[in-house]
C-alpha cells in the first residue's frame, strides 16, 4: 500500500513507514511482499484511492464490525444474567435502557427525579439515542435497537478518533492503526459511551497540535463533560508551560475548557440540583469497583479474614497515591534532560489515574490506546499489553458469571485467578509507564524523536527552548527564568 500525497500547497515530507521503522511489523510484512523498498518515497507518491486515512477508516470499520460480533450472542439471545457474562457480551447500553427508565421515556437531566450516575453530556447522549428509537416501552426489539444505534455511533466516533490521531502524528500517520485495530477497543468499545470522551479528547489534542487553543479547550471541555478523565491533559500542558515559559498555551485552552464545561453543566445544575449532583455523590460514596486494586485487595482480605478497606479509606488512599504519582511525573517533567512530549506526559498522568482510581471498568482501557499510539508507538509492547488486557477482560466476565450464577465451581473462575488477572493488567500498564519514562529521560530511545521530530502534538511547545529545567545533582546546571536577567545585570 502506498502512502498519502500531501496537498500541493503544502511542503511534501516523507512519511515514516512501519515496515521500515518497527522490527516486529517488518517480519510480518513477508506475507504481503516484504517491507517497503528503500527507493520508494512515501508521502511523495500519489497513492490513488487507498490513501493512509482511507485505509485507516476501512480498518476501523472492520474492527467495529468485529466489536459488534463479540456481542452477537446477546444480540440474538438477549442480555440476560448470567449468560451475558459467560458469553462475554455484556454492555451497559441494554442494562441502562432497562434499569434507568430510558426505554420508558426517562431523559437524564430533563426528567424530574431521574438519577443518572454519569456526567451531563453522557446522560444527554444516552437519553437522545433512546428518544430516537421508534415505539414505546422496554421490548426486546427496542433493547436491540438501542444497542445497535449506540454501537453504530461508537463506530463513528471511533473513526473520528483514528483520523484525529493520524493527523496529529506528524510524519507517522500509520501509528493510528494501533487505534483502528486495538483489541482492547474491539472487546470493550461497545460496553459504554466512553469512546465519545476519547474522541473529544483526541480532537482537543489535535487542535492543540495545530495551535488552535480555543478550539482545543472547547473540545477538552466537552470531553470532561462526558467523562472526567480528559481534564487530566491540562496537567501535562501545565508542566510543559512551566518548562517552556509559554504560559498562554495553558491559560487559553484551560479558560475555554472551563467555560465550555460550565456552559454544559450550569443549566442542569440550576434546573435539577439533586439530579446533577448525583454523579458526584455516587462517585464519592460507591465502594471499590471491579478490577480496581482496592477491590482486589478487599477480595484477598476477605479470603484471609483480614480487615477490608471502607469507601472513605479507599477515597483517601486513592487520592493521595494519585497526587504522589502526579508529583513524581512533575519532577520528571522538570528535570529530564530534554523537554518531554505532550503525549508522553498525558499518558503517564492518565495511566497513573487508572492504576490508583477506586474504579476500573473494562472499557477504561480505551482511554490509553490513542495516548500510547502517540506516546510510544511500538507494536511489540502494544500487542503484549493488549493481550494481557484481553485476558483481564475475559477474567472479569467469568468472575461476574460466578457471582451471579451460583453454579458449580467447576464452571466458574475462582477468586485467585481473577485477582491475578487484575495484577497482570496493572503490571502491564506500569511497564508501559516505565518505558515512556525511559524515553523521556533518554530521547534516543523515543520512537518519535529518533525520526528528527520534537513534539508533533505539542503545538506551542514544539521546538520550544527550556525556560525552567531543574538539575537536582548539579544545581548550577539548572535553567531558571531569571538567569538571563542576572547575566545582563
């Protein structure tokens, strides 16, 4: 397959070809004629119909069809417990359609007294897709239609995510194939509406990479109104603003994001305060969620007849551990010999949040896929991580099948194996974090900077000199904002 040709009015640049730059993919290309030849010039040759982006869209559509096929048992036989767990086809779409009144006309944040445990924009998506369905009541046909409609919309925003990732990858648009073909998204993308937040964050980062700061803030604000995690990107932007001295690059998108979030939330907070605050109260009061380290700890503690952690204790420990991780990331960002890239810091912060949070739903894996494709596009590490996440995905459904079936133990997964799957998922994520940390400290191992790029997603930070860099071992070698003024004095 040839590469895309840039528009005539832009300067043409060679693209980085995976079959040349990634050793694992180079071996697999033998099935299709071997790696691209040295005399070819990707990015300079007109590819015909099959441009990079069109191929990525085709791959995403095929992956989305595979994701729907994973749920096919439930689509045919219905979403019943425990068969939906044993068949690994559980989805929140039919569950919430039945249990939250969506099938009976309840519209989250509009219907008086309705409680919905998700942020405002996600509630509006859930209500709007139910409102679009013909008919009334919770019938099997409407449950299936609700799933199919939301699955189709997830596929659409998945394509948006892939294209945004490709367009902000600079000379490496093929890295977005990780997002297009990610097993984690195929398995978990149709569970909930998280892909909407993933797409909005991807769009926000894309506009930031193009230095359209207001648009970046608007999309990040919309993402935060859908799922809270997109706001974590501002931690990375703030650290890079400190290091480069380009504070406006933080203030403008942050102000736009706050304004957008308020514009979405304030009308509903004023209209129905109890319904609006329910999400925050639910998040604060809920016990440890499945597959979080705190849930796994409590399972082991119960088996050993030791003391379990209360929700209040878990809240405190989770928050403090996340803050400690953020402090460590900040130290890394301000002391690394070279300025970290935006995607690297964002990946570290979001991964730290996932590892310390008291909830880890199976679909949370999709938060990290686009970030890893930008932070460390190495297929070997990516596929190992996705394989382990796939094992964890299967383990949680088998464990839930055990909890809800009451059947013989030989047909269920026992608790220790489930805890091991949780531990494996955590270790795999921590391993990726360590690899990103090594890339930050030694840019020679960074796949992006090895191809003479600085920070394709960095926007205002791309190529920026240091204004603040701390050297703990040699304080005299630190770069400080007032040094130039001192020298002139």
